[in-house]
C-alpha cells in the first residue's frame, strides 16, 4: 500500500509528483470547496444577512471574499503538498511561487477578518444601538460606524503587511539611516519593521479612542444623562491625551532618543513662542472651552452679527454653521474673549418678539386678540410659556403693540417672525384694522393772506 502512494506520476530535473501527493492535494481542494458551501449555505449566515437589500449585498461580498480566500488556500496547500516552490529570479530567494501565494493568502485572510469584524461586530452593534437609543440622525450613526470600520480595516491590513514582510525576510530592510549625536557614532536606522510598528501603534491608539468613546464611555454617558456638549469635551481631551502618548511611543519605536526630543522642544518653544502667541492663545482658549463649557457643541451663538450652531470645538479653532449653511472657522480666543450671546446655554427655548403699530381709534382688544391668535397657530411657537401682548406706547402716528412668544427654532427664527408678520397683516386687513404710515399735520398760526 505504501508503495502505491509513493508511485511517481511525473518527474523532472528539480521536482517529482507521486500518487500520495496528488491524493492529498485533491483532498485539500475538496475540503476547501466543502468549507465554502458549508459557510455560505449555513442557516445562521442566511438568516443574519438575507433580510434587507443592504444585508444581501454584504452576503454577496462575503461569498466573493471567501471564494478568493479558499481558492488561494487550496492552491497554497497544493503547492506545499507537492513541494513545488519555483524560484522566479536567481539571487532573489524570497521571490518563490510558494511565498507569492503565501502573501496573497495573508492579504485575503486580512480581507476576510476585516469583513467579519466590520459586519458581525461593528455593524450589528450599531444596528442594535440605533433601535434602543434612536440617534439624532441616521447619517450620524453611519458616520460613527464607518469610523470604527475603517480603523479596524487599517489595523488588520497593517498586521497583514507586517506578517508578509516578515515572511519575505524584508522586515530588517533599512530604508534610511542617519547619524545622531555630537560624535556621529550613533545611527538611527529606519527599517521596514520599525516603520510598520510605529504606524501600527498610531492605528491602535485610534482604535483605543474609538473603543473607549463608543463602547465604554457611551454607556456611562447614557446612564448618567451627560449632555452632548460635555460628552464631546471629555472625548476630545481623552483623544488628545491618547494620541500624545501614541506619538511618543511611535517615535521611540523608530529609535529616536526622546531625551533629545524634549530638550529640543523646550529650546524650540522659547524661540517660537513669541511668534506664535496668538496660536497659543487660541490653544489655551480651546482648553478653557472644553473644561468651562461656556460654549458646547450644538449651542446657538450670536457674535459679530452672525448667528450659527457650534458643530465642532477643536483645540485651536471651532467650526460654526451659520444660517446661510456656511461653515465658519472661528479662533477659540474669539469665543472666550469677545462678547458672545449663547442662546441655548441654560435653556433650549428663547423668547422672541414681533412689533406692529395700528392707527389711532383702532379696537385695541381686537388687535391683542388677533396677534395672540396668529402667534399661537404657528407650528414653531411653544404653547408654554403662553404668548402675550404688550401695549408698548402711544406713538407719533400709531398705537404700538409687541407680541412675545417662545421658540426653539433659533437658527431660522427670522423666518418664523416673517410668517407671523404676513399672517398679522392679513388678519388686520380682514378685520379692518389699519397699519398707518407716518404722517404729520401742519397748522399755521397766522394764515396767509388771500391773494
């Protein structure tokens, strides 16, 4: 029986194929085919990803990635079993047929792992969270999900490249070398492995930020009822702290002496500080905003004749979206030092008013009734506190009234006022109430002589 399996079917100068190798190769191919059919036909897969059009698209993507991976695996196992490892170029031992398919297999495995993490963990997590928490907008939830998916994707492919370079014996390949120190005897070598490790540290720091803010802190914020502005402020500070540590770890991984960095940074700050006073002022103001929270993300601000909503607070500048849908980048020092009106700092409702004058002799109770009725009928006016009218003054040409009302539509309150003015004018016309124009009667004490 052993002689049967060792029977040679094909031979050449450098390679031979026997029956046992052929049967093992066929067995490997059959196992890969059976694995593919088992996974794509599994009930838990079809039930999980065969409900909506989006999930069906994800299932098709899984089948395509799995097919490429198992096909590459079958070819790689076959090459290993039949011991076929053809060298492409003389002198380049790492460029062999086996290593080529091994590299392809690593990349396809990274794609498969990326798909499972993104769709089985991240997508399902956000889908369940959307059902429970009802995010402010679907686009917001999609953006958070895409951020997490991209971070995982970058890390998976970075690890795959590190493994690939190590298998190709390229991890110690020096890309650049430089002399350091006063005597020049010490050198820093930037190798492929050092650079990839530094990049991986930065990517992992980004993953740590995402996991901390979206998984760990999200539950704490929800249980304690922390407002969006406070969440953003703490998340920003945590992100800067983690990135700061990650950058120094990455530099250390590259072989850079951190003592020299600190010494150089101290000397540099002395010289640059005078030229960057405003930048440092904005930087400190950003920290003050994040801690003091006099201005938070989502607040409605009025400054310099502009009204807008705060979309982002950075360390140097903040992004404010105006009524014209224009993003303004405002230095943080402006929000700290200048006079800024925060309409939504303590409450999400603000009192506004619309003034109008009517002719002398008009029915003032009718005027009051019409103004209150018009305001109450507008969809953006709050029922409580109740709108009210004040008789402001006896003007030169009119009786002046002002109606006061509360609204949460800060950004487009001028449109609300315009609608109210249109409706008041129409109701006044229908009720015979006149809005006068300025007029003046001139009396002559000594009438002119008749000609």
